[in-house]
């Protein structure tokens, strides 16, 4: 049977989800294998070296860099307080003493007799990594972090901002085609993840932020509305570090697009359940897509086998979404994968798939298809 | 040593491309090509798997054995294997560097030129006078996780304190390498030789320090070679050795693996030298656009890290502005919907334009990405700054000063485009139009595209050092470059100067290879296409009084020009090329120009 390799987004009722929770530099791991964790539990901690200030002591004392050691009254490794004198020089006949004071609380890191500079380092900055999702510690990465495992419902979006967040799921629209309008966002949604259908406007998203909603999951958002939110034009899709308070996960794309039936139904099924979401995107080297993870309790587990579909690619009967005009957003089943090249309206010669969209057969370049992985 | 067959791969960030070159009847020709997805990332995490898959495709096409299990058979025996195997790589984000220099526009710029020339992406240039306070520089260095750092500063024998100060900033920041936590960051020092000891004291313990000759031993001269070579060595030893599968790949190749843009640059530099011409080469990719140029025998490369056709397509929109993109679109399109469409291309970068409208939009964006990248290139490819030049009284009327751009479009002989949007445009006239609209060549300029982007493989082939191989490998690279790599589009003939609307600006008398003749009259605002194959055409070009075609205002030229798949393009639209803002006028002009070169299927455009 013909197959084509194509990227896919996961919409899974049940899946083994593992999360790598690592420190940016080496530190201490606080958990052990088999420990049960909840999203807010700190799993590893470390201290980042403090910020640095450089003081041009020789310039300030009007001496040559080579004379700096004579002027210093503190040594490398000493702790100094803000405004403490760190160097001084007697003036003419011992009069008119001049000195240099530390601009910050710090440790003396180096004294250079080439440049006449002193490097002062502030106290270390503590960094903590939490568990992000409920689960079990499966593996310890010595001095760096842990790998957490959970059996969960798992949905990937296409684009997100705002990074990690968590909360109870509330579906606020009646259907997958409805918009999340401002009047649907209420004060009681503070700390929760609201789910809607096809679109959220800038105004509605701003209201969600002001009401401290934990996250929004929606089918579409306008690309040009990102600029007023982020404060800059998003040129490259690398996101996740924005501090917005309300993470946004877009499941379909830019514009007004109905949320896929499967995604909406699955989220609806988990209404009032606790989920972790990550509004982070990176579409180069090491792809990161935004996600919604809903850990399942024992009584929610079923016998569904984890999907293996990604390894084989699309084949006849695969469920796909068309991801480029003129049929953008349509979902259908692959009817056939002809091997010969086909000429498109643009005159581009490509390999195509015949896709059955509600009985209508469309000829679509294979690279304009996205596989929907479901179980 | 005679080479019967050469296998070369380029491991790109998404695709690994393999080519097989064979010597047939005394000449080297490209025989087959194969490609497969690159396998640097999970779940494979071994670059050699993608290489083997691409080679397997060639095996199938060629119907002969190249692999023995997981090994490339070498040398060739009977009909099996190849004589040499070589590779370039830009997988895993390529080579990412940070450079530092004392004065931003002098040693800072020289260091940047060396790093770019070696094929890296320059993440930032730290300089003593870059306007940032020391703690801001330190913060920035800590944020970046480069593959290596190139530190320069000071002329030999000059002041040492400034460059040591930079080293102290680096030391305080204690930067970590991008790949892996378990090795020291490579730092190359190429500054004032008087500071070697102090640099060793400051950075020797903390980093993996290498010291090479000064990049700017005297103000008047750049010495980029030693730094460039060291970057290549460290790329192999450190960066590549950290990437999954590269140790194995390195053991297979007969020459060191080069960063992809480094290899392309080497090839372009070689072609310009061999043929004594000025060349501009461009590679427009999904994320970045690389521009290479050789003018007055000086090579320059720039990489516009966030100007590309998919991953960074929205950045093109942000930097160029929607109006500048739309000025190339001969259709009336809803502006807001268009931005969403472009956004969707960014988040789904592998899609291809199915409708004509999508293709037109994509090619409009390409024009702007190319224009902006070339603008950056022109600003960077300049004469050395800080050099005192002797002036005569005549210079008083032409104060160009030091730092003048080397790029002179009237001198440009050959413009080569590559990258999906140029190499795979459904009609070659579309590629020619994109190149001409974006680069705006002046006078007489040959246009070409790299058929399947094999310049990286040919570059590494031409750069083989091994004595017994180098001469033959270089010959093979040149032969394949001319016969199989370049698709000759034709020649752009564009007079420059002031003229009245619709005035006659150029007359041309052409004598074709079959002795047939043709007279052309080009008027201001016109674009004309004359069909002619890639053969020499005798041409007498006579510009109007105030127009210049290369020999000066009003001066005729008798020369030989070449046609190609598109033919000769007579471009009377002026330089700089201004497209009217007013919608009705703009749409009618765009349609006229499009029709003139048979750019799009017109019936569908009318729809």
C-alpha cells in the first residue's frame, strides 16, 4: 500500500506521556524514582551564578592598571556590601584620599592588573523546576532533573503562547464552530482553562488575561492580533517564554477555523478535569508544539493501544487535515495516493493524495496534508 | 589520481541530498541524485541513517551497488562503490557563533566577516564600543549558547587593555556551549599578538582556547584565512563531534565535512577567480537567506538569519511591511486574510502553493526577502573601515570615505539563485523575474539558477586538500558546475539613468548564432523578453543620451551576450525600480510585465 510521510498532530484519548524536567545547569534533584508528583511539586533546584558588575577601579582612582593591587583593600573571594570601600589611594602628601565603593552587595570575582577592572558578582539566583503534570517519577537524570510519566489524554495544538499553565477544563462554547466571545468569559473562570470553538478575538483574549484565566484552548486566532499582545511582530514561531498569565493554545491555525470535531469532543469529555497546558511553539530543529495533557485516573484507563501511526505515515484511509488554501481546514480521508506527479493550478508538479471530504474528492499535494493521530 | 566516481552529500536541516558524479568519455557529469529526510533528531538521532537512505535512492536509480550493509564501498571496483565520498552539513541549526572585537566597525566587522565566510550564523557581535554596558554584554553572552566564539581586537603591537577587557567580560559571563554540558566552549583568539599571555591567563582555564594569527595585523589589511580555517577545524572537532552520528560520518568521508554555506562560498569564490568575473550568489531557504559575492576579487558572505520562505516568512512580512509585499501581487487581496495565510505558512512550513494565487503571494514574499537580504549584504560587503586613504583634489567632489560598498551592480557579471522558491519555480521566467526585481542588476548581467542546489557538494569537492586528489576533484567540480549545476536563464540588459516616461532609452542590434538578426527598441517602463538559447549573441547596445549600459552615459557597447531558458530580458523599468502605489496603475503595470515574460498562466490570472 502506498504511504507518504507527513507531519501529524496528536489527539489521543489515552497515551503514555513522558516529560523531561531539567535544570538549565547542573544542580540538585529533589525526587526519587517512583515518587508520585503533582504539577506544583518542585523536582529539582539549582543556583544560577549571580549577575556581574564591572568596576573600572584604576580609572576611578586615576592610577595605572598595574597599580591596582596596591589600591585594593579587599581580595578575590571577599564578600562586600553596597557602598563598602573596596579600593583607596592616598593623594598628594597623604592628603585628598580617593576611594572606590562597591555599587552592589557582591563577591569579588577578579582583579585585573591589565585593564584595571574589578569584577563583582551578585549572589546566586535560585532556579526551581516543577513537575508540570501529575504523574510518577520514572527516571532520574543525575544533577539535572527527572523524567515524569503519566497516562493521559493528550492533544497537540499548532501554535501557542504564554508557556506552561494548569487548571480545570471548562468548555465555554456550545459547539466547535462557535467563537469565544467576551461575554462567555466570566470571573469564575479565574485559574481555569477555558475551551472554545473556532476563534477568540483580541478583545476576548484580553478579557481572559484580565480575569486571570489560566489558559485558553481554541481553534483559531488572528495572526495580526499577536502584535498587540506580545508587543512585537512575531517573525519566527519560537514562543513559550512570554509572561502573559493566560496561556493560549491554538489547535487549527490563524484565522477563524472550526476546532476539529475530535479535539472538541475529547476536551468536552474531560470537562472539569485537571489539565496541564503548554503554550509553547518551536518549528525549527527539535519541533515543539503546544499541548494539553490531561492525566487519567485509574478508573479512566481503558485498553486502547497507543497509536503507532506516525511511524508509518499516511496511507489509504488515513484521517487528514488540509493545511493550505484553497481547501485549508477541511478534514477528510485519504482515498488514494497516486505515485505519478500531478500538475496543480499553480503549475507546480507534486505528489498528491486524493482526499474524500464529505463525499467530495479533492486532489491535494501530499505536503499540504497533516495527519490526525487519534485513538 | 583519476576519479571514476564521486559520491557527495549535503546534510541539511530537513533533507539530506546525495549526488553521484561519474567520469564518462573523459568528462565529469552529474549522473544521479537522491534525497531522504535528515535523521539528526529523535527518534533516529544518527545522521548517517539519512545519508544511507539518500545513497540507497541513488543505488536504485543507478542500478549499481554503492553500499555494503551500512558502509559506502570505496574505492570503486568494477561496477561497485565510488572512488571518493565527501559531505557538507548544516543539520541541527548549522554552525552558530558569537564574535567579539574592540571596535565594532573594525575588528568586530573583520571577525564577523571571518565567521560568516567560514559558514556560520553570527548570533551577536560584542564590541567595546557597541553601546552596551558591561553587565548588559555579560547578560547577552549568558543568554546565547554559541557553538564557538571568535575574539579579536587590536592591531599587532597596539594597546592590549581593550581586548583583555573583552576577554574579562567573556570570562565573567562564562558562556556554555550549545550542544552538551560536558565540554568547554571553544574560543578562538585572533587579536593583538602582544596580548597572547594575558588572554591565556583570562580564558585558558575556563574555555578551550585556540590562538591564531591576528585577523587585522595592521589597519590596512585583513587576515581572515587563519581564523576561517580554525573555525572549520573546530567545527569538525567540537560541534560536529557532538551531533548524533557525525563521528561515524566523519570516518566515512575522504575530506573534512564543511559547513554547507562555507562550501558554497568556496565554490563561488573559485568560479569568480577562475573566470575573472564578479558574481553574486543567493540561497534562499526556509529560515535564512545567504548571499555570497565577489567584487574586485573580494569575497563576502552574509546570512540573513531571519529572512526565509517558511520558518521565518512572517519576519519577511514584518521587516518589509505588507505594502511592499503586495506591490508585487497583481491581484486584489484582502490584507488581513493575507497576513493570516502567511502566518499559517510559518506554522506549517512544509506546505506548497496549490493555487496560482498562493504561488503569486509566495513569489512576492521571495522578492522582498531577497531584496532585504541583499540590502544587508551591500551594507556589510564594504571596503575596510578605519583605513586612511590619500586624497587628491578630485576626490573632494566625491567624498565616499572608507567603508564604501564593494557591490557595484553595473560591474556584476553573473547572478546565481538557489533555494526552493527560485530553483523549483514552475516557470523559469518566474525565477528570472524574482532575481531581476529583487537584485535590480544594472547594465548586462547573466542570470542562472542552481538546478538542484548542488553547489554545497561541488564546493566541498573543489576544496579537497589531499594532494593526490585535489587537482582532479577541482576539475570535476568545475565541469559539473558548468554543465549540470547551473541552469542558464539568460541575460538581463538594464540601462540606468534619467529619462522621460515612455521615452526610447536603448536600441539594440542582435546577431544570433544562426546569423539571423533582430533590432530592439526599449522604452522607459517597458520589460521585453527575446527568446534565445544559451548561445553567444553578438550585440550592439546603444543607450539614449542620458542612459548608461556599462560604458558611460550615451556610450554604445559592442559585446557578446548569452540567452538561456528565459532568453534576453530588456528591462527599461529604471533603477531603483519603483512600482506605483496607486492600485489601478500598479495592477495594470504588473500584469503588463507579467505578460511580457510569460510569467503566469494568464487565463487563470484573469479569473
